[in-house]
C-alpha cells in the first residue's frame, strides 16, 4: 500500500530498499511509524536488502552468470563410459580405492553446494537481489545439472551407482563429520560466515578432490581421460564459484562497514571464525587423505603432494577473503601442473572426444582456465 507523507513524498513501507536502511523510510512516512517500529532488524547492507527493482547494482554478478552459462557442459556428452576398462583394469588397487573413496562423498558435496543449503537456496535468501539470485541459480544448475550427474556417470561405469554407495559416507566417522561441518556452516544466519565457508568448500575442499583425480591424466599418465576431462570442466566451474562467493563476502563486508554495521571488534571475531573454518577444512582433508591413501601403491599422486595442494588452495581462498595466508610456503608439485594443463588448448587427437569443445557458443577464451584466476580474486 502506498502512503503519502505530509511532505507529499510517496513511500512504500517494508518493500523498497533503496536506500537500504529501512529505518530511513520511517522518516518519510510518519503515519506508519508504529508499524515500522516492529522489531524487524534492519538489513545490514544493500546487498542483503530485498528490492522490487530489477536494476542491477552488482553487474559483476550478471557477468558471472553469463560466463557460467557460456561454459556449461552436459555431463552425458563426455564419453565417461569409454573409461570403463581403465576404471576396472587400468587403475591398480590403491588407485581404485582412492577413486571410490573420493567418489563416495563427492556427489553429496555437489548436492549440498548446489541445493537448498547454498547456491540453490540459502545464498539467494541471504542476498535477495535479482542479479545475485540469477548468478546463484546458474551455479546451482551447474552443480545439480552437470557436476552431480557427471560423478554419477562414473559411478555407473564402475557399477557403484547404488543407494548403498551414495549413503556409504554416513558409516564413516571422518566423512560424516565433514558433512556435519558443511551443514553447520550453512546454518549460520550471518552472510559473511556462509560466503566465507562456501569459498572454502568450492576453492579448497573440492579442489583437493580435483587435484587427486587430475593426477590420473598428468605427468605422463593417461588413465581415465574422459573422466579427467570432466574434472577439468569442474575445476573451471568451482574456481569460478569460489571467486563469486568471496566477492559476495567482500562486497557485503564493505557495505556493512560503510553503514556502521561491522565494527573492528566484529571484524576480529569474523577473522577468528574464518581461521577456524580454514583449520577445520584442513583437519578434515588430512583425515580424508588418510582414507584415500589407505591402500598403498598409488602411482599417480602421493599423499604428501595432495596435502601440499590442499594448503596451497587454502591460502588462495584466504587471499580472496582478504586474510593472511595460513601456510605461506612455496607452491607444491600439483600446483605446478594443475592450472597449466587446464589452460592448454589440446590439439584434436586421441583425446578429441574428451574435450569440451562441442559446447554451445563455445569460445576458447572463455573455456581457457586462466592461471592467474587461481591466485587472484
Ligand atoms: Fe560442483
Ligand atoms: Fe561449485
């Protein structure tokens, strides 16, 4: 309902949020003063404020939505079934064990990150603006419509696409603790905590699994190439998502500071929380690595290399959140080839069918994984 203030200005209480501080609206609409005094807390920043407008205040989010759509890859077209021999015979026992262990939880990650818990619900609710919701919807579509079915295809090839397999993580204390941790992060009502945690999930947790898989098609190994082509596609997507989540975090924090809603004391508390999230991610990944390498003899990647990659990735994400590095050491072995291989445009050859070149509106410059993107925001 539109009300007229004594000064003749029109106002639409509880709806429009430009300017974002709802308490400002009260000044122009005295007859609704009482209603406005309801104990609904004012939004902390513009990016957290609902709006009826479709005018984009965050054009970078539209750009990210468009870029994500331009590199969308359908899981079914990568030919993962061609890797069946490798999955069954080409991998040795240690490698097969590692792949199965990683696969037993990966789909669950995708469902949570793309589902109601994060991009598919929570993020859109925390940032109720059309351009942010559009970006979140595009990312959710990728997690649920491309990544999760892609991992399922590999499970089908290995004969593991079963109810038992998909709930097997519940029986493992380490894996179920990890899922409980993700649940806990997503239940926070603070957008800064949620986006910081999401940046780690996308940029460090998933990347550690991707680093493990990518070893099968690196350093002279040519195992499960079709599957690894999907890993390349996922790495580009997840990197993008981590960057977007960190961007939401920084925008939101900056706006809260400007609005006087983020004090230095709150900032110290937030930094402590981020360090605690990072430390928990590292602790869980170390224990998960124990599981991945429980059977000795993996030829393609070592536990030491994978843990070093994890630490590299944690520092990348901390940097995106404007936080100091936790490890600050030289990049490890996997970091030296992980990005390089993704940015290389492979010539059509034996691997042609594994490339993502069929994608609609395919453009090399969009698909190329820019190395600098891994380290910058
Ligand atoms: Fe994903
Ligand atoms: Fe993602």
